[in-house]
C-alpha cells in the first residue's frame, strides 16, 4: 500500500482507540482493498499457555468476534508496532497475579493489625489502589479462651 503524506503510519493507527481505528479503516476501505494483496499465511508459530490463560485468550477473541488465530496475530502485530526497545519488567500469568494480589492483601492486613495505616498523600493526587477481597473464602480461627 502506498502511504501519502497525510495518511497515518502503522504506529499512528495502533495509537488510535478502537472507534477511531474502525472509522479510519471504514473511511479508507476501498483504497485499502485496491492496495492490499492477499498475504500467504504459511508459517505456524506454536505458543504454550496454561488452560486458564487459553480461556482468557479465547474469551477476548470471541468478545470482538474474531477467531483466536486472527486475534493473536492482530494483537501481536499491534504490540510489536508500539513495543519499546526494552523488555517488560515482568509478565505474570493469571495465577501469579492472583498470588501477588493475595500477598498484598496479607501485607495490608498485617499492617492494619499492627496499627499502621496506608493513607493517601496530601492533596489526593496519587492514584488509588483498589484491592478486592481474596476470591476464596477463608475460615476464621476460633479464639481459644484460657
């Protein structure tokens, strides 16, 4: 496809929100169809995921009405177009994220029992951290009286 000076680049398009991107592709659909040639998708990339992560990926693809393969390709290419040169600090699985959240809850509870409060800085300019209660029920220990 030939890109004119006033046309957005791939990075400009990936920076658009879904509504803007959809409108741009709709407005330019005829020229895109003329300029585009069918690309042979003849390479297969295998990715290992946990059953939980696969469920999350399938649900995300279905939510936008795409097949998993097409959605993964789209998301991967968008990420590649906007990726920084440095790798992410950490990538956590769903279960690792839940473990981290549980640990944070335990730390906050320990601090509260110790009389330490986590207050917002003056002016309330900090973004608040929303902590949901742990997802699984925990049994309270019965106090034994002496």
